[in-house]
């Protein structure tokens, strides 16, 4: 207790000394804060709270598909300036071919509701010519639409999307899906009505998007229908390495009691499908529990990473690495720090943590800025431009962070970008002595990259989309030519 008081007193002194700088940083229109990253272009996304961006090349065009959370108490259904009508948050489609001048093409409304209870948060895109049974002239967008289920749209003409089919109904929730474009297998995060958890996995064959075929339901023993006892923590999302890697990595938990689960893809798809406890255990290779303080929002596989330090060792010169990113969910640091972890899963039966990363709080006085401070997600593109070299982490009010991960035992920050607050940025509140105290702060929620090397970040507090490029040390770490 004495130590806590000492820390609190020291923090108060620090805040008093940096208050003027903090006020300037948080002012509307103040300059962004940046190191080795610079702004290329922006879109306000109609001031809608944003979740997952997916960037897809369509011919000679690059299109950003961006999922949204539900609306806010103040503005549950923002006006779409293109139609003049109020529309519940859904999916934004933006042409980013010229990243300096992104062009908003279309908003597809999602589910009515506020915050996590509405919208259409998750977006994945596959070309019809890549899918085994797809229409080669089509481009398919898979999106999650709250408790309404999942939808597939043909976005070959991104300004005029056409609904192809609807998947699932009466779900408790949806979230962070994954879709294999070469096989069509999709891992849909759902809440089947008879399961005991809000989020589990429904595996589908979407090789012919117009005719979805369900393969099985999957989750943790204890979540299945008819089970008794405690219910294990819910799923956040999977990432598959496809037939060649034969692994699916599942992240469970959000900001506490999470774990990484490694699953044999072949056994998952072709093993016994009835959701019994034994059948749910059958495809599991291993499971690594995290601290009660931390969850697993994103689990990003990087198999066969060459480790320079081990290059002359007889064994282990290459390692299978999983980057695990937790999600901060409470404003103004009212929880344990959520951060980035690196696990060595080369010996799959006994995965182990090898390193971690967080933004130093004192570097920006982040606990006092307002809103969430901590990690949320990483980019998920496996394009060669950055894969196994740089990772980009959305860190809420600390913006996006560029990490040099070529030595995952010693990840190193090499750049960051915190956008400027605008008149669209929404407030974030905490309750103190029964009264709300609200502050306006950037809330960088998700990040993605494209094959050209641009970095795309979107804001949970309605500030929109920012398109970035690397400079200096960050650019050098990726092996990109210097300007």
C-alpha cells in the first residue's frame, strides 16, 4: 500500500508538470504525434466507429472494406451524406487507389443497435476466381452482422454491392471471422443459440459463396449444448494456415483469463462432428493458458521464422512464433495492462512465452488522456512486404505502433503514429463519485496493411480512417527503399 501511495503521488507530480503539453496534444486540430510514420490520406468514414479494415486489390484498384460497431447514445444512426438518410452503422467501402485522396464509395447499413450490440464489425474479402467454386467475375465480401448472422456480398462493383446470401440466424453474437480464399473454408465466430457461450466457431464451406455448406460447430469442452459446470471463456477469433500449414490458431478471452489454442485443421474439418466433449478435444494439439490479467484478441502465426542469434545452432535456427495481442476494454487504465506477447510454439505440445511489448505509459501520459490505453489488435496481412519483419499494433489512445519483430525474442518499436483529434472524435467517460467525467481522445482500434506497404488505421471514437507510410528506421527495417 505504501508503494501504491508513493507511485500515485509521483504520478500526480508528473501530471501537473505535463498538463499543458497534454492539453495541447488533445486539442482539436493539433498536429499528429509521429515517429518514422507519416500521414498520406484520410477519410472520416461518415463519423462511424470503426473495427476491422480489409484492403483488397481489384484489378488496378485498391478498395478498403471497413466494418463498424453500432452507433452511440448521442447518434445511434448517423446520417449518410450520400443518401441523406439516417443509417445504422454497417460497412464502409472506400477506394484507396490514390491513398492521398481516398474516395468514399458506399455505406451498407448493418444491424440496429449501439456500440457492440449493432453494426457489422468484421469484413473478409475473396476473389471469385480464387475460390474453388466461385463466380470468376465476382469479388465476395463476407461480413458479420451482430446477432443477425453473416452475409456475403458481391462487390465486383464496389460502389454497387449486391447481396448474395445470408448465413445463420438467431445468433447471440458474431465477431472476428477468418476465410481461406484458396479453399473456401470459413471459420465464423458466432453464438449458436443452443450453445452455452456468446461466441464459438461455426465452420462453413464457402467455396461456392451462393450455396454455403455447414461443416460443424466447434468450441471448448463445457461450452457445448447440454454441458454442465463452469463455462470456459469465449472465443475472440481464429487464424488458419490453410492445408499447407494444417493448423488453426484460436484466441480466447479479451482482457482476462485468455489462452491460445492450437488445432489440427484436418482433424477439425474431417473428425467427428457431434459437439461432445471428446469430439471437441479431438482436433486440439495444445493449449497455452495466459495470466488471469490477460486475454487473446488476435493470435497471428509466423511459422519458420529464422532467428539470426540461433543461426549456428544445430537445432532451432528457425522457430514457429505466435504473436498474441490482448484487448484493453476499460477507460483510463482501470484494468491490468493489455499488451503484446510472443510465444514460441516450435514444440507444439509445450508452447512458451518468450517476450512482450507495451507502449511505456509515461511516454505520452496515456492513462490521463482519456479513453482506452493498451493493445487491441495487430495487422493480419501475410503479404511479404511486412510479414515476419514488421508488425503493426493498434494501441487505442497511443495510436498505432510499428514493431521490428525480426528477432521476436526482442521486439523493438521503430515507429508510431497518433492521429489528431477532430470535431468528429467522440468522448469517452469514466464514473467518478457517481458522476461521469468525459474526455476526448484518439482510439485507434484496428490496423491493416496492403501489398504496396501502406498502413491503414481506423478509430473507435469516430475519427475515421488514416492511411500511413513508413519513413526512416521503420522503412529500413522492412527493407523498403528510402525516399
